[in-house]
């Protein structure tokens, strides 16, 4: 049976239930998604960086491929998206800032040139004789909101979106809320690797993603996206302040442990006080995104 491939065509710049799906997949069906870099290829030639192209990119940031309808996904439920592979298909596109402003929040306004970083053999080449490991991730993974149209550069607990979470990578299963029939999955804004925080630009790349999606009942205590791997459980929350996002991600993980692992509130709080880790995804977007994770080996057997 051939695998469906969803090309990086008819790119979208919003998440919306009004979109016509680019196709449909069956529960558990393996499929392939091609994504464009977050600049829509405007800097394939770094010499094309200018005030005009930068203005266009700023107005059209983070193209996403989709939406892909998942058969059986229903409002009020959830969809599990398993990431089997992320293949980098372009060089890393990086826009460099002068980084002269006192506040790093203003460094995005000081971008002045673009560079391409070769990505091959699992390495990102910074310059001749100097490379670092690649760890591709999906920056934007979303379902469609029910009652609003949201720019693809934005993020929210009810749909996911521009989370820029390094845990959304090969081997992860991402659990997203479903608000419209079919769920409507969007993929984009992939990076060859990204440090926590996204204070400066990381290598933005086009990719070929191999994934599968399965509708599941929404856990009653689930208020934001979740990520499950063989080793860890992670909750992802976006909020006005990073502190609030961290605290809410901690709460979401505590509720997950109580509902799915039947831990008492006291036991969950004790375990998390010992071993739960809050982390930063990004502090560059409209909302800041944080995680809370715990090692599954620490959970009680059964």
C-alpha cells in the first residue's frame, strides 16, 4: 500500500476550520508531510535579505502544510500524532541579528543578514571544520480551533500551534485536543536544532516528516498538549508569562499522573517535587511556552 504524501503546496498561514483539507488519513495510517522553512524560501539565496523581504516574511511567517483530516477525530476528543521520522531537506536558514540592544527582546528588530548552514549526516556545519549535532524538531504542530482563525505563528493550549518545543521530535507522540470533525492537522516551522528559549534564530529548515495519527478520547484532566515518549511524559503550556506557563505545565502533569497512573494528589506532589522538570520552549512569541516533564522510570509499576 502506497504512503500518502502531502506536499508543501497550498501553504497556509493560519489555523482555521474553514480550510478545505488537503487530504484525509485513516486512524494509525502512516503518511508523509513535506514542510517549507519558516521564511517560505525567501532566503534560499542569502543575498535576497532586504528590508522588503524581511517585511514580507514578518507578515507571512511560519507557513504550514495542511490541514490533514483524520478519520474518526471528533470535537471533544483528542488525536495522537506519532512522529516516526523528520528528514531535513534544505540547508538551515538563519537570520543574524546585530544583538546590540540592551534587551534581547529587541534583537529580533536588529536582524541584518541571512546565512545558510549545510545540514548533512546528522550535523549542522557552522563553518569549515566546525559542526554540531542536528536534532530536528517540529516548531508548529496544530489542530484547528473551533471558533476562530489563528495565525500560524501563534500558539494556544486548545490547539497547539507555534510551540517551538524540542520534545516534538522523532519518537514522540503528541496528544492534541480536537475541536472540529477531522481534527485538521497542520505541520511546519521545523528547525535542524533549537536551544531552549529561541532568543536568537535557530536553523530553519524544510523537512519531510513521517507520521501517523490516531483519534483517542480526550482525557478529562487534559487542558493542554501532551507529549509521550518511551522515556518521558511532558505537558506543554503557553501563557502570557513564562512563570505562569511553567506553573500551569506542572499542574497539567500532576493531573495526568493522577488520572492515568492513579496516583493520589499527595503522591503525585511528592514525586514531582523530587523529579519533575520545568523547561522553556520559547520566549519570543505572543505567548511564552513552557514544559513540565518526568522520567517514566520513576512511576510506580502497573
